[in-house]
C-alpha cells in the first residue's frame, strides 16, 4: 500500500470501509479496510484518475465508494459511466470522468 492511497481523495475509500463495517455487523472491519486500501492503491498506482481536476476526481472516488458496496459493482460503475456522459454541469470534464470510470473498472477488475 502506498502512502498516497491514504491521502485525499483516496481516503474516502477507507472511510467507506469503516462505514460499511459499522452498518453491517457481518463485515469484519480489518478485512474491509484491507480490501478498500487495496482498491485505493490500485487506483492510485494505476493512474486511473490522472487528468481529472480535484473536483471531478473527488466525485469519481465518492461514486466508486457507493458502487463498490453495491450488489453488482461492475454494473454500478458502468451505469455511473453512462450517467457521466449525460451529466449537465455536474462534472467539469464529463468525457474525462466517463473515461476514468472505465479505467477504474478495468484496474479493479470489475
């Protein structure tokens, strides 16, 4: 794990692991942290969000946090990708966000 994976915006992933462990008693906190820290490291090292500004990067990571805890993360990321292309004013670079979401899905093997 790289130190950069613990810095914003990737720290949102660790916060998600902790939230999920609080909300779902069957989830082991240490295991959730390990999984989400690995995801943060893969995204950081895979340069999945390179080229996005701070606003869009943070929004992508926030969306991924929700997608990764859904019943079907791959489908959720694809739906978010399609929505990004149709977003009006939500992102500074909708096409870049959409492309980054596909890279994230590939990096995380969703």
